């Protein structure tokens, strides 16, 4: 989800609610402790220099159980961050404390914002000769040699 998308959704809401992809809710007394820009300049395994930029939201669950972040307040924080930090319309990455600090993509399911699990991947798949879909080995029932030490199929 891009920053412009959350800005369109927030005015339509009564409450701001987040949940993990597995359905676990982020406690209602969360804070958005930071909104910022994270830039990443890196070189991949194919020696290509790459650049990424995301808008970062950091969520934190505090001990002040009466705290509830309203959509208007979050929108005002976003607007201030855009003005003071010259934030562009980029994809949002959410940091949230689970067993460790997790980084999540953001989505909206029509009721709640969803923290979508991220995964590592090779960004240079073609250069590394990595197939786009995992290919399963073809096993032949007529070939009883599969599984023997000299077999090439296993």
C-alpha cells in the first residue's frame, strides 16, 4: 500500500485497527511512534546496484491502555511527516515488535489494516539462473533405480 492510499482510507474510518496476516490483532492501545523514510542502496549478487525507498511506520504497543489513535490524528502525523521530511508517495513498510522487530508490507481488507509478511528473495533471479517457479522432479514409477546411490533423480 502506498502512502496516498492510506490517506484516502483514513477519513472513511472511525478507528484505526491493525492486524497481522494470521488474524492476530495489534492491541488497540498501539502508538505510531515514527513515520519516516528509509532508503536502501545496495548491490545484489549479480553485481547490480539497486536503490529502494519506503515510507516507514513504526507501531508500538504501550502500557497506557486508554490510548486510542484516531484516523484524524494519524492523518495529521502523516501530513506533518510529508511536509517536514519531504516524504514522497512510496510504499509503506511497517515495523512492529513481535518476537523481534518485524518488517511488514501494508494492506487493507476493508475493515482493518493488515501487516503482510515479507520474505527474502533473490532480486537477480535471471542472472543467478533461478527458475521463477519451483520445479518438481519428474519421478517414473517404471524406474526402480530411483533412490539407489547411483541414481541421479533423487
